[in-house]
C-alpha cells in the first residue's frame, strides 16, 4: 500500500466542509434562542400581596411604571398589554395588564393546565409569583383551601374563585384542580353570575 505525499482535492474539500460545518452549526443552533417572540414578565418582585399587588403591579400605575416592574417585552394594544401568548399559555404561562384612562385597572398571571403527553408542563418563571402563604400558579386546590380557609369563595363557572376584597382592590385566585389564574381588579369588581 502506498500513500501519496499530497492530499487529493476531494479529501481537502471534505476537511474544509467539516471545519466549516463545525463553525457554523453552533451559531445556527443558537440563532433561534435569542429573545423570545412572546416573552414572559421579568418582574422586579414576584410577591403577591393580597389583595393589593401582583408582582409589583398595583392599580393606578402607568404603562411606564408597569414596564419598569415587568419589562417592556409585552405586546400592547390601546388598553392592554400581554406577556406570553395563547400558544405559550400551555407550557409557559402568560400575564396581562389592562389600562383604563392610562392607568392599570386590572392585572393577571395565568396558565392553561391541560395535559401534554400526560404532563402539565409550566415554566418555572411564571410560577415564581407567590403569596405570603406560598400560593402560586400550579398550587393545588387543597393548598389554597388550607392557606385561606376563611376566604370568600364564589363559583360563577366551572372553577372555584377565592375572592379577597377591600376598598382598594379585589383579587381572585381561580382554582380548578390547580391554581390557573391570579387576578387583580378594581374595588367592587365581580364576575357575572357571582
């Protein structure tokens, strides 16, 4: 068997293609991992103070103040901003803030607790929002009942709503088998059928 001292053009092209691919593939793989199209909030605080604030958002804040608390990655309309989307609700969750006359009139965090491949996936960042008693999205109905045994409950639909109301705000924790949404509303707010 004899070996040539010179590499064939085909061998040179194969080596060059391999080197080029090894340089380009990591860049291509990370290209889609930049800023998400529908990012979730990046809150300054994840504390929920019942019934007055939801992750640092309080009634009466301006849009700029909301962005200061949650980041400006929301998709906004005239009176509404949304972090996440219907497509991301299943595995990442979502957050909404409504505005009336330029200030916050409602805010919520939520997720859609439906099975995907036998699991209820949810990204940890949205579950970091929590009350002082540890209630968060994905807490069980039993957890909520234990944490807030004296809370007013209403059932305008299929789910149970734990209602907390003062003269400054109204907050609901919506529970099916799990906490699905936590909502902050203006004082006196109620759901139809409540």
